[in-house]
C-alpha cells in the first residue's frame, strides 16, 4: 500500500477518491479553498452541513468550515465518507493546518479538527477512515517526517485515541505524557493565534500547567458542549477518570492535546486496527494535474 499511495502524492494539492469498503467510498481534499471553483466549493460545504444536520440542529455551528469563509478552507484537509448506494454524505473530518513558528522557522501544526458521523451510521468502523487514514496520507505527503498535531476535545474516547495513535502526547494519564518546552511554545501560539480553528472565543482561559481550556464553548462551537455523561467513553477507565477529574463540564472545559505523528505510531495504529484500505481511482491536484490508480467506532461529533 505504501508504494501505491506515494505515487498519488507528488502534486501540489491532494484530491484523493477511494473505495474503502463495499458500502462506502471517501474523498480527501487538501486546501480546497485554494483551488476549487465556487460551485464545487459550495457543494463540498453543503455536504458538510448535511452531515452536521444529522447530528446537531441546522445552523448551530458557525466556526471553521461552517463559516462559509473560503479562507478557512484554504487551510483545511476535508475527508468525506459517502454511502455508495445513494451517494449521500454520511461522515466527515475537517483537519486544519495552523501556521506557527518553531525554533525561529515557519511550521505547520495539523489540528485534528471536528469529526461528525450520521447517527444512523454509527459503529460501522468509520473513525479509522476519518482520523487514521487521513493522517496517514498527510504523513506520506510530508515524506514520513514527523508532524506536530493538536487536538481540542472534552470527549474521553478521543483523548484516549489521540494518546494511543500518536507519540509524545501531552496531557493525559498515559505513560510518557510529559510537558516539554516545545509543547508549551506550541500551545501558546495556538491559543494566541488560532482559536477560531476550534471555535474558542477570546474570553476562554488557558491553564498552561494542565493544558486545559476553560469556558471553551463561546466561540461558535456552543452546541458541541456536553455533560460528562453524554460523552463517548474510552475502553480504558484511566482516560475517563482523567477527563472527569481535569475538566469542569458544567463550565465547559476542553483539553488541548499536543503530540507528534511519526512513523511507528501511525503505521502501528492503522495496521493494528484495520490493515490496508482498497483504493479505486484517485487524483492529485497540482500544476500538471497528475492522475493515477492505486490499490490500496465512534459516532456523533468528536473533537473540534
């Protein structure tokens, strides 16, 4: 699979379509706001809103890819899963690329972003496509070099998934969770410059010792706020207890996780859980418009 997928990635922007099972196919588009025509971009946004309407009341989210702002989609990687029988969108993930400075040089942090799955399609194994497969493609896009990632959530299942799938993750109750100076510097820049990416308003506080965002649901993401009982739990009770202890769900707190995507965690996560996914037809958007063919559960809204 590795060699086949690498052949898809030399273009400037990815636009990858693949059949991931007998029932579903998916599309991964990189920075659509930079190259999609207006009508195509509106159709993409419409597909996202349709999935969201199956989970939340229509119009309840106003940040990020829901804002209607092309510039937001200039810095996004969108993954949409379609039901093959009727071509209806049933799940999506919106990752964001955040520009920061690291050691005096420009750098991009990949924010894991918001995942939504139609409630009728839950427990179908879609989360690996929406999180794992998309991140794996971006890892290949970066020529297997480590990528810093961030995640904002109050959901224990997601806190645990990020800790298991990536390396050098802080905070969390897992072994090796360590707050380094790099974690702090990245967190400061994310909170200072990129709150709009995950719908956190300027009035929200940030506990730099614990990496907890306090009063986080006032920046357009209000309807994602949950009680602890409403959140999806992790199979390991330590992650559930960590969130129960560290987060004030009445106030609306989130944890900001920062870690790294590196060869071992990403590869192990995909192979351990799901193996390779079959690809049908894929295209990379670039100066030459390369085209190639290759071989190749959580529900509701997760993350931000």
